[in-house]
């Protein structure tokens, strides 16, 4: 059943993107409801990061509409979207390596529409670091942290902007199982507090733990969608990741 306008956090309508003569996105449309955790999967080159870039204002669609909280945002730059309540992380963390973790997260607090006083911003930055399990790393230069912890610093900085929609681009890459479990529990807690999430996970592990629904992309098109447990067995999804021969063997009970 379609969500009412009041329930929709993000809507994409027939988004297309080209790079030269290559078609990257082929008319992508979907809705993300307020409070939903939506996953996005697909093999390398499927268009996942391009889609994230369009939603967050880093790239513009060649055609189609992006509607965030009821407003069409196709032409909005990233900073305007940030102030409107959209935050994201990147596959390669976009951090300030010479700054300590706390200073990095402070930058998120200062990106908000109304800049908080420094003591309040510092308190909130410390709280966001605690949410991602890095309270004891606040004074550590980020360049000294391992890559998974750098990803968590970027997540804490995104949370410090007080987003209504959070986009996570392969946030769990390189995580141990224990770290992934902590992350999953934290994301579910954030959802319970009203945050809406859209996330990719190349290995599907995090999506199985937290998502309500998953979209599968291949060659710039949505080829399947549904609960994560269904998509992991979907023939078109298996084919996109592993090839048609594997899919045929799986359907016939093995090689």
C-alpha cells in the first residue's frame, strides 16, 4: 500500500544519470517512509553510490525528481540538504585526518542551521562519539585510528547534524562480527528514536540485521525488492552477483 504524503521521508521519481555514453541509472523510483530502514544492494557498478550522490546533492540527475520531506531537492547543494536534515557517510571516509575524533564530530554540530554554543556542541559531540562506541578515542587524531573506527567517527559526525534521514554507504566494511553487532543494535536504537535510514552493504550482512526492506540494483535498474531474507534467495539477485550459470545451478539443486 502506498504511503501517504505525511509518511514519506524520501521519494525518487524516474531518476536517470549518464556519464558520457554510459547509462548509470535507468529511471529509478522508490519511496522511503519515515522511520523505515531501507537497504540497497547490487554488484560493483550497479549505481548505488551514484544514487547516494544524487540524493545527497553531490551529483544532479539527468532526469527525474528527488523529493525530501515534501520538497523537490534536485538542485539543492549538499550543505542545504544537510541543514534540512539529510546526512551521509562515504565509502572512503571524508574526515579531517589531523584533527582528533572529537573535533571531527564538532564540525557536524556546527553544520546545523543554528550553530550551538561551543560547550553545548562539545557535549553533543562527546555524546555522538559515545553512541558509536568511541568515547575513549575523543582526543586521538583520526589518522591514527584504524579504518573501521574512522568510519564510526564519520557516522558520529553525521549524527551530530541531527539528521532526519541518514545515508550510510558501506559503513560496516572491515568490521569484526562483534563491531557489526554493536553497530546494528545502535542503528535500530536510532530508528526507534525517529531516524530514517538508507544504507548499502556490499556483503549484505548488516542489511539482514537491521533493514525492513531491501532494493536490489543491477545496471542502474531495480531488479527486485522485498524483505532481506527473500532477496538473498531471489534468482535475479543471485544472477546479478554470481552469474546466470550459478543461478541456474542453484535452482536445479546444485552443479
